[in-house]
């Protein structure tokens, strides 16, 4: 059997396993193992399956992943979301579309601590969507704002996605993390300007908006998705309800559900502390990169320690038992997310070994270099491919499939690898809000009760805003490359 035929069989098997809802890690490992067995021998597969888990997970660079995940979980249970949203809404409520812009600001701030788009969209969505609807925002627009702004979580450092990209592409993780700062802020600015324009057409009658919210909840309560079942990424233990006074309160359960109190109950001192915590965490991560006092991995550990202090200090008023329960849930969730991520990386190692044996990355690079078209056109075509993949695959699958192929080819064309990495992350952001997968949209729908169909309608205009940001980054590469160039060493 020829290598090309084996490659085709492996690709088909991988897609079939994904369509059968097989965990991504198992789909990667099984398809890669089959390819190696057909190409070489069963003995080699056995040896690879025995060695890969240790060789992959023992990479010291990967230690930053559990640190960032732990930091995000501490922030998730540290009551930052509602306090950030309250600070932003107080500062921006006089602007047209002020609550929408406040949501974007809260998402950007929360993303600077959690590094997770799903966590950002779910947590901020519980706080903000009900309040935006109370003040007359259409449900689709309110959900669209949160789903789109939540994507900032994988761009603004700390970002686990960027770390994994650096591992796959063998680029400097420190430079990649810093490179995401300006594009992340630019994305937030474009979202804000977009909402500012839309906000001039939004009625600001809270009573009229409140009646719409109450009517929708009275008709059967919040729904998790189009069929009422929990959608992918649903982490809530109770539905979000809207009280008669229009305050957003999420039910609290003993299984770790995050308590989201009435936003108006957030005091100025609590809001100030939230800003201080975010500033300290962000400063630790960035200072560690620039100062050389500690490595990126050490900065992640210190940031996680700051997150632990934040969680303990912000929850002590509820008593030792409640605080201990939240800490335990944060640790358990960290272990779950980290093990899932490492499992995917191990599966990716097995598939990548097969691809190297068949010389797929090298052949793809040679083919791209042989094309008689401008390099920029090739770059745009590759980026558009990422949008199509984002419609059917989730983030890590896209990274694992595309980075080993595209990154060498693009750098061989003469483009900067750091710059291309940020463009890839931006395209993955678009994939997180485009149908039919659009994981952020499903998460927001589950957290807010807005139907998936309405959430997708509301988020589509923000896809245009994302494409505008990508066009700016392509036209002005220094927006990405300037900050990384200032890092010494």
C-alpha cells in the first residue's frame, strides 16, 4: 500500500472518529497508530504508544499549561466577573451602547487572568446578558456581544492556546504571549466602536427591556440549547434567572457553581480590589517576560499563587467551609482541564510522528513554494482554510492539524512566524463564533437562556469586525511584531 493511500485512510479514520464524537485525544492517537502500523510495523506502534505519554508530558515547557489553567480556575471562583462588569458599566453607562462596551471591557479584563475564551464567555455572560436585555438590548445582540468578546481569552496573555501553538511550532512562548497584547486590545477597541455605533439605535427603557426578559423566562425558563439539553461547554449547575427588579442572579449549587450576585451589590472597594488583582496578575506575567528575573513558566507559577491568595481573600467572608469548597473545585477542574490538554498533546505526538514518516509537512512546504502566485495570496488562502475548519472542528484540533503543516510553509515564504501565529489565533477566534460548532455561542446560550439560533444571529456581525482586525494585522505587521522585538534574548 502506497504512503499516499495510507495517508488518505488515516485522514478518513480521523474524521470518522470525530464525527462519532470520539474524544479528540483518542481520535488522534488511533488514526496515527493505524498509519504507523500500515507504514512500518505493529512493533513500532507498540513502542511509540509506550514511550509517547512520558516523552510528551515530561517536556518542562508544558509546565506552564497547568499553571495558567490553575490561575484561570482561581479567578473563575474568585468573584472577579461581576465586579469587573460593574466597574466597566459604571464608567461607561452614559455612552450609547455603554453596557455592551462594558461587557467587552469586562471580557478583556477577565481574559487577562483566565486565558480561556469559554470561561470568559460563560462567566461574563451570566452577569451581563440579563442586564443588557433589561435595558433594551435585543437578546441576539446581547448574546453576540458576549460570545464575540469572550474570544479575547485565547489572545490576551496568559493564553493556553498560544502556549500550545508555541510548543507545536517551536516558537518562543514568551514572544508569542507578548505578541497577543496589542492585537487583543485592538480587537476589544474594534468591538467597542462597533457597539458604539449600534448603541445609537438601542432603546434605553429599562422597564420595556425588563418586560421582554420576564416574558421569555416565564415561557419555560432559560434553555441550555436548541433542544433544552446541556450544550457543549455548559458548566452551570443552575439556570440564570431574572428577578422582578431586573437583577441577575445565578442559582448556586454545592457542586462548585460560581455565585453571581446582584451586580449592584458590588461595592467600590470590591471593584477596586478586582482591578488590583487583574493588574498584579498581568504585571507578573509580563514582567517575568521582560525583566528576566524569572522565566515564563516561573511567572505562571507566581501568577497562580497570586490567584490563590485572591480566591482565599475574596471568599473568606463566606466562611472557611465555603472557601475550602471553592478551592477544592478549582483544583479538581484544573486537574480535569490539564489532563484533557495533555491527552490531546500525546495523541497529537502520535499523529505527528506518522505525518513526519510520510514527509507530509515537507511535501506541503515544497508544494506551497512551487506555486506561481504571490506569497500574500497563499497566506490569505491558508487563513481562509482555518475559517472553514473552524466551522466543524474545535480549537485544539485545528492547531494540531494545521500548525505542523502551515507554519513551516509560511515561514519558508519569508513571513514572520510570530506574526503568522497571531493571525492563526485570530482565525480560530472567528471559528469559535461561526456555525455550526461555534463553541462560544453554545456556551453563552447555555449560560443565558438565549436560544442558539438567536445567539448565532447576534454574533455574525462581529465576524465582520474580526475580519477587519485581521486585515489590519496583515496590512500593518508591526502591530504584532513590535512588542516581541523589544524582548532581549
